[in-house]
C-alpha cells in the first residue's frame, strides 16, 4: 500500500496543480472563440428567433442562408467587396514593388545620404493619418479624382511605404554582404543582382510584409471614410459602418451575416497562414 | 565593387518611385497641413488668413480639453490592460504550457486580424439592450441582475470600448512578450530554482527584470497605437454619449468634415502629431538603450 501511495501521489499532485491552468485556458478560449461562434450562429437565425429565443440559442435551421442573400443583394455587399478588392490589390502591388526596391537601394547599395533618407521614411510610421488627410482631400478634389477609387489607391500606397521600407531594409540587412559583393566581382549588373540574388533571398520576407500590409489596408477605416464620397465607391468597412442604417435597427439577421462575411475573409487567410501572420504583425508592431 | 553598388542611376531607378510617392503624398501634405493652421475655411468655400486664431481657440476650447483627457485616459488604461493581460498570457505560455502553447497562442491571436468595424458591430450586438437583449444582458439577467444600457452612460461605454480593444489585442501582446520571454536562457531559471526561488519570487526577481526591455517596448508600441485610436471608437460608440468618448482623432475628423473647418482641424492634427512625436522619441531612446545592453 505504501508503494502505491508513493507511486500515485506525485502524479495526483501534478494533475491537481495543472487544474487551475486548464481552467484559465478554457476560460480564455471561451472568451476568444465564443463571440465569433455566436456571430456565425446568429447569421443563420430568422428575425423571429432573434425576438423570441434566448440569444445563446442555436439556430433552428442550420442551412438558412437567406440572411447572406439579403446582405449580399439588398445590402450591396457585392459592390463594397468589389471596391475593397479594386482598391487593395493595386495599392498592395505598388507598395510592395516600390518598398522592396527602396529597401534594397537603402540597405544593400552604398551611397552618401542613405541614412537620412531611411530616417525620413521611418518618420512616416509615427505620423497620424489625420495630419495628411486635409491637404490630400484638397489635392484630390482639385485634380478631379474624388469620384474614383484612385485617392484610396494612391493614399494606401504612400501610407504603406514607411513600414514596408523599414521591414525590407531589416530583412536585407540580415543577408550577408559577401553575397552581393561576390556578385559584383562576378560582373553582375545591379538590376540583375536585385532580381536574381536580392529578390529570391528575401522572397519569404516579401510575402510576410505583403500579408501585414494587406491586413492594414483591408481593415482601414479612416482613409476609406474620408475619400469615398459616393455610396457606390464605399469599401467593405465603410459600407458595414453604415449597414445598420440601411436596414433599420431591427433587422438582425442581415447585419449578422454582413459582419460574418467581413470576418470570414481575414479569418480564412489566418487559418492557413497563421504562423506567418503572427510573425509579420509582431515584426510590424512599431506601427502600434 | 562600389561602382556597381553605388551606381547613381540604379539608385534613382530603385529608390525614385518610392521616394516620389512618399514625398508627394506624405511629406508635402504634412507641411501643407502646417500651413493650414493659420487659415480657416475649406476647398469649397475658400480660405481666409486668420493668423494664430486657431491656436488661441485650441487652448480655450473645452471640447479639446475633453478630447485630450479622453485620449490620454484611453491610452493609459488600455496600455495597462493589454500589456498586463498580454504579459500574464505570455507567462502562462512559457511556464505552464511550454511546448503545447502553440495552439493556444494561435487561437488567442486571431482577433487581431479581424476588421475593427466588424468587431465593433459584433460588440454592439453583444452589449445590446433594445429591442432585445444581447448576450451580455441576457447573461446578467440569468444571474438576477437587471439589464444595463451600456452605451447610454460615459463610464459603461468606456468600459465596453476597453473590453473590446482588450479582446482584440491581448493575444497580440501575448505573442510579442512571449518572444521576449523564450529568449531568457533556461539555466538562469535552473540556478534560481536551485537557490530556492519559486513561483512569484522567481517571476519578480528573475523574469520581470530580464524581460524588462521587451516589456518596455510593448508599452511604448501600445501607447503610440492607442493615442491614434479612431476606428474602434467611431464604429463602437461614435464618440457618444454626447462627446464623452471622443478622442482627438475623432474630434479632428468632425471639425474638418462635419463643420468644414480645415484650419482648426489641422491645428488639432498638429497637436496629435506632437504628442505622437514625443512618444516616438521615447521609442528611439529605449530601443537604442536595448542595443547597448544586448
């Protein structure tokens, strides 16, 4: 008996000591995951269910997608998502191409004054968007661009540059200089070197930076709200902000469905690329 | 070698586009906006030179004082909450979950990637009172507590705002701080344990001092981000009730676009930028100190 006692008690104690930890973890997961589950189940409920059943009740019909149809057609979600894609994709492309090239020029190439230029880019990270909003509005207004998505594309490209340049410069710094010096001795042309040596070496980093910028641009509200002067130019964030107004306060289902659509997109990306997203977003934390 | 790596034509081609866009769309508007501070008006009605009137108004506007106090209160409270909870989570990851923490870390991080507007609308529904209760009020009723109209009073609206942003950012700071904590060498803990330190004493005398640099930069990142809060406030409370949850960013937006006062709006933006600048100086100071330490 003493043998079993000494045999079992440390394991029991270890188990007992882990119980509070599991409670904390369980609580954490409920707090983090349940609101989302509540949102998704809510998007499948009818208006009667919202009014008559308790809020935690599960939907009576799990295949009731009428709220999504309603949000998509009457709520103009299709237009908003199209606008978001039309603004985000070109802006992302320009930010990455310009930012990677600038990072290479500022970190790999040797010239006077690259320190101050890098610092000038860095200063852009801390400038609040409000500081450039009003002059930009004047410029776009005078240039006659206010009726298009161009103000969004241009502004997103510029605002994304400081962080892209900063992160790319950091990644290029981690490539051993000998790689580039050896290439120059082999007589490689600088553009060839950028394309065949520099670019492949930081390809993964570029993908990470692009992911980070995608989340920043896609989730932006301030710029989109300022420069979308017409209803049919709204991005998904601006559209969603005015969504309850379109349906009136009482239409629960379509509102839940619209929020769910907006959430599912970024969530799907995170599902497949979570480690990379976590690494990228924490690396970009200077942005605050 | 330097002839290739220092080729001015190549530098121009590679750096030119970025520098041009950055200069035209960010640097020029910054100075342009500085110029606006001595004018009043907007592009549609035209501008009128008013000298330093905007700054005088800035100093005497009680709404500015309210917005400034709210901005600072929000930044301080949320920074303490999100870095505090993040640190707690990071400690759980490192000391209790160890290798098994990957899944929990990934799950706790996901609210970070969700659009702020979507999260704000979700929290509006969660804390709803009319026409039917949201989840929170239903749970309160279940516990025998009457429903609360969360967005009707400044204090409860502030509480919901902090809870929402804490929900969004906790996992982010946990991962950021976790990265700093796993870098602490294991032998340090072993020797401290051999010396008889455990539990809270181990945390206080070994863990906190050794993770101080990453803790400090988290605090600075957090302050820098929270000072610029806009999306979550606008989408959750719209600055209300009244203007009790209106930060400087939102007040600047309202004066500029609701009232068309570009000059006054620019002055508020300048005030905000100066505050952010002061914080950034701290960032560079502390990060430089870290470099000399490590």
